[in-house]
C-alpha cells in the first residue's frame, strides 16, 4: 500500500508546538477544532466559536487543555491526514513500514437543523495491521487557564468542572488522574475499534454506546456530502474549490448566519512577534467576497442569508462597525492574556481593538456586498435599498476623513487611497444597482459625489513620477490593496496608470514565488510583516483582467501548492521557512481560491473555444464588474 503526503512524525512539531499547517479542522456550524497530525486536539472552543476554548495547548503547552491520542512508540512513524470525501470528517493515519497501524477518525456531529446543538467531539480509534499501545491524555482548562478545574470520576468516564462550566469525557477505559489531567497507556488489540467522546456542558456520563457515534458519523457524512451536491460548479480545480467551500461552510455560525474569519485567536503573523489577533468575528469587508464566491458555485442561499443577517445586526445597533460578534455572547473589547503564545509569540489577545477604528473601505464594502447580491439575482427589497441610501449619506459626510485602512493600522490615521477607492465604489455600485432594480434615488447627487471622490484620488493618490497610485496621499510607497483597482472598473485596464501601479507593486512588494507583502512602510510593529496570501489571489485576478492569462494560470497553481496536505490555507506564509502562519484556516484565503478558480475556468474555456486565438479583453473587463 503506498501513500502520498506522508509526514515524518518527528517533523510535525517545532519548538514543542505543532506547526500551524500540520493541522486539520473539524467543524459543526457552531464551532470548530484543530487536530494535529500527532493526534492531539490542541484548539477547540465549545459550545461556540467565540466561547473560551476548552482545549488551547496551541497557545500554551502547560496551561492549555488538550485531547491527545497517539501511538506510544513513534519510532520510524509517519502520518497521513485526509478528509473523508466531500466532508469535514478528518482521518489521521499513523503509518509504519508502509502499513497503517492506527487510524483516528475525528468529527463534530453536524445537523441540518440550526436549533440543534451538538457541542461534542467524537473520536474513533482503530487498529489495523497490528496491536498498538496508545497514549491517551485529556486536560480541560477553563476561562483561558484562569480557572482551575476539578476532576470528578463517573462510572463511564470523567467530568471536568468549575463553578459554571463542565466538560466530560466518555470512554470504555479507565485513565489515571494527575492533578489537572487524565492520562494512560492503552493496549489496543489488532483490528479493534473504540470510541472516545468529549462533551461540553454535561454532568452525567453515559455508556459510550449512548452517544450513538456511528449514527452521528453517518448523519454528519450525509450532511456534508448533501451540501456539496448542491454546488453547481464542475469546472477546473474542482477539488480545490469544493475543499475551500467546505472550509467556509464550516466557519459559519448557523444560528445567526454569520461567518468567523478564522476559528482561532493569536496564531501569529510573525513567529515570535506581536502581530497576534483574534479572528473569531465577522468582518464587514469580507461580506462581498463571501456573497460572490458562494454564489459563483451555487450557494445562493448562504450568500443571501449572510447579508440579510448582517443587515439585521447593523440595523439593530444603528451603525456600521468594522467587526461584529457572531452572536450576543461576547464583546469586542481587546484583552491580553498571560499565556506563553504559539512558539512564544506574545501577547495573546482576545477581542479585537480594530472594531473601534474608522475604516472607510468597510462602508464601500457593505454597498458592494448588496451590489453582488443584486448581481446574483438575490432579493433587494425596499428596506435594503433604504439602507443603501442611508449608508451613502454617511459616506458623503466622512469620505474626506483620514482612516486606519484595510490593514487596520494602529498608527496615526491617513488618507489611504484604497479607502477612498471603496467610497467611490459605493456610489457607482449603488447607481448601477438602483437603476437596474428600478428604485428611485438621488442619482445625480450620487454621481456628483462619485466624480468628486474620483477626482480627489486622481489628484492626490496618483504619483506621475512613480507612474503609480500610492498607499496614501503624499506617500512614495505602494500598497498591495491597490491590486483591487483594476477589479472595480475605476479606470480601463489598459490605462497606463493601472498597468504602472501593477508593475510598481510587482517591483516593490512581490518577494518571491508570487507572494506579496502588504506594504513597506513602518506600521509600528517590531516583527516584520510576512506575505499575505489573499494578495496573490488578487494578483491572479489582475493578470486575467490584463489579458495575461497563461501567467495567471501559472501563478494560481503555484498558490494551490502552498496549501497544506488537506488543502487548507492560513492567512500568511513565513517568508523564511514557507510555513503557513497566522490564524487557521483563514476564510478570506479560501474565498480567494474559489473566486480565482471560477474566473480562470471561465476565461480558459472561452480561450479554448476560440482555438487559441487571443481573448476578447472587453469581455474580461465586463466579467470583472462582478468583483
């Protein structure tokens, strides 16, 4: 039996921590967990994404909880991780001498009913070719390690409790208690199968058979496969698109319809540094990407529900914020925790201070999201149209102000070109959408404001000496966010100011292997910024628009190779090691995969249909209006 993508067991960790990219994700549309290749669940928030984690040894090896199942003898051992086809059910196989000696199947029970919550993790442990001694360790830490748990033994398992919370472990074995954890070595006969179930919010532990794990597994597999079957996409890179779609679906919080940017907090953008943020929230700017990407592959329902649920929250609060909680169970106040941090990257943060910033592009992004809902034939009712008008009134009053940019700088606000661009996008999208929908509106006034913003950008945000737009007014540097300019129709794609900007970004911000840094200017952090993966996908979209299609294909396929063995992406790539870093898995990177794959598929089909003749650039320009 041969295997692809085997990882030596002794290369899974670095500095005592599992490499970020050596994880798989399991999810249940309320929360998610990370499973290391070594068999350890080292991150899991229960019952919800924004609940304090019960397992978080990825952020602190001593204080953090974990659920570890791994062979006792790791000599000459290799590991292979995969997903059961078209699901988020994870399979970890331990291989020796080209034979699977131990297999762990991990999943969180998933139901099509959003009111049903299963805050459980089921683990099926199977031996195959031989008997195996297995190490099992289980520790729960409450409130980010600030509360100690007491362990109570039950007939069929154990319960970790504090004054308000509890986590149980059901298993068919006895383990030893060592202060704050359970541990033991189990001798598992050849061809045996045993279930272990971790449960949140329980006091009673039933027999392991009470949890009907085989039935829950079958239901969960059917749920994910049925959802995948709803996709209408059958083009190139189908496997990559579906895996990205499954990852995105796993990041939705079904009760409210909102999506977290990632299921983790404080996985660093620079190892050993302070670029550590909490991503367990919904970002306004991601909304348009979500709507377009999911609609492209047939998930119009998720796209529509996401926007309207977000609109409901905005209307309830009476303002547009940069970041929103997925439910009402948490606030956004940023706090630093006394934890060692992933590979000693501190501080470890929960909450996100960026929610307090003015980021002008968010206002443009929400109008752009409504526009994309319109483009996919979604429902644009009078209430939503009133919201568009109210938002444009707000933009008309604030667009001249400096802000903190798409990159959420914690330095002095400036007049960022991308922020102004998205204000222009808001007005132009609204005009086009309103007229096509047949709504009334002050179109002349909006057109005048759009023209004023555009003139302001051309006068203050373009540098003739550089032949490029700049990061902010008066700057001599570029910003990779400017890769979005060709996508929004601000100028024709063959305009020298467009091609000059792309060339300047290639020269100043492309580092290697088509990876890009966001900017070059000092942002107040000592640890250097690493390449941001989404930028590379934006670059591919620009290449398509600029009729550099073969280059676009080459770059895109090189990016797909940067995913881990499961096809999962983080936010960034370590420039020195090539490792995936940052919160994981990252929704916006997977959105980039879907957008590029579908657009590249369309252009290549069109090209092949012309027997190798040149592509009609005008059609590509029209196609780009859906960005």
